[in-house]
C-alpha cells in the first residue's frame, strides 16, 4: 500500500506556481489576486478560508478576505459580488459555502461573473467542463485528478465508483473520470443514498472515490484487493485528546481498508491540500486570463 500524499504533492505544485508568478512579475505582469467572501463564523468555513489565504501567500498571490455576519441580507451579498465582478484588480473570487439558509446559494453562484468564478460553480463553467471545453473546474475533483496524475495511476478502462452526487464533488468527479483523456477514460458508476447495490458496486471497483460525508462508511468488505481509494470525507468528530476538541474523519475506515489497497489518501493530508492547490491553479489561470478574456 502506498499513501497518496496530498500535502507533499500540493507543496510541490504551489512552488511551481510561485516560480511562475515570479516570472510574470519579472516580465512586468500583474500579481494574481484572489478575493474570498466569508459569511458568518462556521468553524469549517473559517478553517478552509484561512487555508486559502495562507496558500495565496505561499504562491505569491494577493488575497482579500471580505467578511459578513450571518445576518447579512441576500441583497447586500449580491451587491458585493457585483462589486467584485467589476473590480479590475480582482482576477478571481469565491463565496465560501454553505451560506445561511435565508440566502439562495444558487442565486449567488449565478451572480458571479463566470470569467472570475475560480470555484468553477457557475453553470457556464459546469457546462463547459461537461463537454470538455477549457474552463475553471471545481477544485476538489480537479485536485483528485492532479493527485492521480502525480502518482501515475492508470484510469483508462478502469471501473471507478464515485460515492456521492453533490454538485461540488460527486457529479463533476464522475464526469471528469469518464472524459476522453487521462486521467479519465474510466467506466464510472455513481452511488448515493438511494442506491440499492452500493456494496456490490464498490467490491467491483478498481478506483473508489468516497464523497458522502459519512465517517468510516467504506469498510474492508467493500474493497477489492489492490483498489485505489480516494477519501474526500472531512467530518469533524469530537476528540477530547485534541487541543481543538475534534479531529477530521474520512469516509473510509482507514485502518482496515489501507492494508488491502494499492493506494489510499490519508485524512487529513490527502484530498484537502490538493483542493486548495487546485484553487490556486485556477487563480493563476484567472490572472493569466487563460480561459476567458
Ligand atoms: N465549501 C466546501 N467546499 C467548498 C469549495 O470548494 N468552495 C467554496 N466556495 N465553498 C466550499
């Protein structure tokens, strides 16, 4: 069994990005600028956004963090989105999800100028990704592709089971794994809470990508020996031995699954760092106006 080390892989990619930023600046270009909107004080969102701001510094990007209290109105938030759409200094921006219930996430996502949508959540980017056109691709699935690429994991003709059908991970992941290129060309099955044969599907899989948000869901009896396991889960579970009072738990029962498989991502240190790294890659693309003028 070999660990798919997202932390080390992401660190190497961030160094490459930083070197490219230096070149851009040396040639008289502009420093890429990512803005992030954070609404409220959700613990997970605070941590993710702080990591994104830190990664920007590591890559040599400018970053701006814009905060609102949880009682911000939808109108105020949409106004800020429009301001960022118009701000020529901002190359790309994100609105950290989830948003409070009184705000429509879809409305906010669709208000973002797709040319600055470095999360790849706008329907134009989702649609372009689906048909294989250049665009911003959502960071978690793209980070997983980068990790598979980094470890030269074969995907062509393999049976890949994606667990979960969210707009952020499951759906784009399944789509990317079936595209006619590497990493892709896989035979993809998507399983979710209503699937009746989920365990059998998993047992036949060469690659399992678990993105259900259910700690320890994937057990040894669901894994074919030699399979590749990618664990997207990051559920916070109480842990009195930690200073924070919690630890991150993946969707895979690591201790019993790891000895069986060929490759597996740890939690933390697997998919998480790759997700942030992919957002940095999208921000660099935004700075370079690589996809859209
Ligand atoms: N919440 C969980 N994942 C993400 C992400 O990739 N982007 C944003 N904006 N919010 C998230």
